[in-house]
């Protein structure tokens, strides 16, 4: 079997006086028949970084960075980005992501043994158009299996981030970790605490969207189940895993609090999966503090904000997740009158689409029911009715502006509050949305309020 590669890379390999290999995910995916629009091509060879740079420059490549201590080179070749690494063997301090010592070698077996999983340690000789499989990775790929390149205790003990890479790669590819691999991850789960928050969040986010890589259905759920089974989740999200084994009302829920959250991620639209993961994170706190789940949305807002700050998630996203958690229980029992829902919609219009996605995920996760959530059906109907009636949905839709209210005598300091009040009134009664009426209503409101 030949691997499809860019012509420019093949030209580079053919010009090198040494064999140049592709290794890692690109080779794995080609052998597994997995296709992705975005897949990095990692290359390697049994030569030093300087030797490779010399050959690459002769072929017209641009060297962007050289890290001689690890034998790594970042380069561009006719607009495509590549990362090269010299064959090497690394020495780690337990749990530390970066090696403390690097030994260069021309032995492909030693280079393979420094990697994480056998399925990522298959080499393709570009010039020779042949595979080199020092550890039996092709058999793992053919059997959709993930096993470690050495004893699992050693592999995970060398780099705690591999604990999350296991969950992510298993989820993305659909490959199943071996029992030894999972056991080794579980025994080393606490090492994820030694990894930077930025790296942990990046992997967490990739797991949340792992189905988007190769189209594996519910891949995101599979990834979180591995994090749960190995107890890595207990280290990175202890507030969430407090819900493991915490029962919910059987008439509404098939699952405990933690499993419900993971299933919400399973069923959620990609735009709200982080919110789905966090939406009930306040339930364990409420149960332990009050003996019930009442008001858990308030605590979910607070705790999710704290957790995402700790993980150094983007602030805008963290704020959105906290807000969605705070809002997700509104009209849960379908008892809110249409007037109140209309007001709620214009107050929270910027969150409406994602809130509907979250409500649907929450509903589906309760009893694995994929039919449309009753609240979603109700709100969609009300929202459409508002649109059909021409109700203003935001301040831009009002037939009066702030400066016009000020000119009419509304105090400038009260303009924002008055405009919001008028908007909510017009959302309920669209016929009120006429400039002169709104000005009179605003002046009347200010007179009443003093």
C-alpha cells in the first residue's frame, strides 16, 4: 500500500541522502482508512536537525525554527507546514511532560519506543514507498486497538498528558484501548495534575469535539467515558465527578448526576458541549449542602465559572457557559406563561439559540429520548409567533432611540432602563411599537418612578 503525500514532500524525500519517514497519526489514518481535512504530517529521519535543515533548504524549504536539544525542526514547503524530528530516545522524570534528557540514535526501534501508542509508531519510508513497523502497530490499527509502546506504567508515568491523549485518540478514531492500557492509565491518573492547565483544556476541548475529526458518532461521549473509567476526570473536574453515584428522581432520570452530564455532552450540539458538561455541576454541592438539588442552576453558574477560570478557558466562552448554566432551568416545568417567556426571550436573545440546544441536550440525557424537548417546542412556537407579529426582538427593533427619549425629557441616566422596559412591553404587545406612543409611555414611566 502506498500513502498519498504532497508531491513537494516526495520531492524533498527523494533529494535527501538519507531515508525520510512519515510517522504518527497521518500513517495511522491512512492505514485505517480514516479521512480528515486537517491532519498534520510529521516527518523524521536518523539524522541530526542540522543535517536535515541542510537538505531541506536545498529543496527550497523555509526553516522556521530549530530546536537542537530535541532534534526538532519546523519548516514550510511551498506553503505547507511540517515538523521534523531526529530519531531519538528520551528520558523523563515521572509525570513531567518534557523529557529531561534526549539521546539521538539511528535505531528506528528506539525511536518508536519513545512514542505513546503502537498505532502511532508505524513509519512510512517516502522514498522507498514502504512501511517499517518495529512494534506491531499495523496489527493494532487493523484491529482498531490502542496499546502502549512499552509497559503502560512507564508510558503514562513519563508524561501525564498521555492520559488525555488516550481518551482523545480513542474517541476520534474509534479504536479501543486494551485492558493493560486502561489499567496503566488508571494507576497513573493523578499525574494529569502535573500538566499545565492550558494543555489540559486544549485536550478537553478536543475531546468535546472529537466526533468532528473523522465523523465517529458520539465520539465525544466515548472520550469522556474513558476519562471517567480511568478516573482522570476526578483529577481535572472533581466538582463534576462528585455526582458519580448520586441518584436523581427515577420518574425523570435513568442516570446519576455524573452520567446525566456525560450524556448531555453525548446528545448536545457541538456549540454547547462545554455548557452541557457544566450545566448540572452545582447539583453535588446543593445535595451535600441542602440535601436536595433546588437552586442548582445558581451554583452551576458559580462553579462552572470557577472551574473554567482554573482551566484557563477563553473568558468569553467561560462567561457564556456560566450564563447558560444559570438559565437552563427556566420554564423547566412548562409553567411559565407566554408573556413571561416573551420577556425572557428579549432579555436573553443572544443566548436563545444555544440555550435551546442546551435544553434539548438536557432533556435527551434524562431518559435517552431524542424527540424534541417540550420546552424547546413551546419556545420555538412563541418565538415564531413573535417574529410573525413583528415584535421587536432587541433594542434595534424599537421604533424609538435613546437620543429621542432624552430630547423628549427622559433623564439620560434612566434611558437604558427605560428602553429595556419598552422593549419588553413591545415584545408582549407588538402594536405598542410606535414612536410617539413609546415616548409618551417613557415619560409616564419616569413620572411614576420620580
